[in-house]
C-alpha cells in the first residue's frame, strides 16, 4: 500500500482511488468514488515494481479522462 493510502499493488495487480479535479458527474466527489483496477493474467514474470508504476499511470490517465474532467 502506498504511504498516502491512495493505491495498493502486488506483482499481478493493483487498485487506485482516482482523483477527479472537475468531475463530469457532479456527484462524483461527494456521493461516489472512482477506482482504477488492474489485473494481469496469463504467463509472464510477475513484477511488483512495474505494477506500481502501471497503476499510478493508469489512475493519472483516468483523472484526465472525460469520466473526471468536464469538456
């Protein structure tokens, strides 16, 4: 778990709370929360450090997406 408790991760997955600076859905900040979840399945080398970077990047991209930002 991150020090600020906004995301958690392991070698094959992660979850992060997404901050919406200007939510397109007015209730997003008060009544609902947006979370990003990633799970990697299949063969491959588990990599906890790579998963941490991936969940951080994914959450950042979602915070800039139409789901969060009014256009």
